[in-house]
C-alpha cells in the first residue's frame, strides 16, 4: 500500500504555552490592541507564537463569536483553557484585560475633565475609522481559507446579507445559521 504525501494536508503542531507565556502573550495583546484586537490576536496566536494553526484559530473564533461576550475575551479563555485548563483560562483573561482596564480608568478621568473640548470628538472619530479598517482587514483574513469551499462562502454571504443588509437580529441569524454551518463543514470534511 503506497501513500501519496502530497495529497495530505499537514498543519503545524501547536506550541504548548506555559501559564507565564499565556499571561504575557495576552498581556501584550491587551496592551497593543486598542479597538481592533482580532487582527492582533490572529497575529499573536497563529503567526508569531504558533499556539494555533489557521484552522484551529478559525474554528475557535467561530465558537467564540457564537457565545455571548467579546470575541477576543472569549478567545483568550478558550485558548487558556485548551492549553492549561482553568488556571490557563484565568491567567489569559487577566493578562488580556489588565492594561485596558487601567487605561480605561485613566481615560475616563481625563474625559470627565476635558469632555467639552471639540478636539476630543475629532480624536474619537479618527479612532473609530482606524478600528473599522482593522475589522475589515481581519474579516478578509478569516474569509480567505473559506475560498476553497463554495458552500462555506455561501454560508458566510447569507450571514452577512441577513445581518448587515436585511438587519435580522444577530441571535436569530446565529441560531439558524450555526447548525447550517456545522452541517456544511461536516459534509465538506468527508
């Protein structure tokens, strides 16, 4: 019996981080990801630290987007839990939220003092535009692996149309499309 290695897609084995590495990795992410954490989370988890491969990241992110709460917060808990159990989940989320919490408190104090300054409004408008650009870039990066499956692209387009254009509620769209997506994924992997 011969096997053809070129027909088998091999993905890299993830590096297993320690508790300290989880904390420091998510602390760094939390310190640098103002308003657009998802692209930076992908970069940290898949490209730089190689804790997850592209498929694992996309699957975990899909789960985290379905759950209530912030996607990256959910992702930090899922990654920590995967590698180091409850302790890993705890140190990952603490690392992620520590610096943004401190910065938010400081900004709140500054905003209370300078809220009548019109320049502050321009500043926040600029930040919103940058965050939107980061979100679009991440959406494209996540969608690229889907291009191999017409059915997965169709599911993504249906979800986009339902939520963005038709303004269907996110919860109902997810409740309908999540099982469809799971079915399509299971069928495409056979």
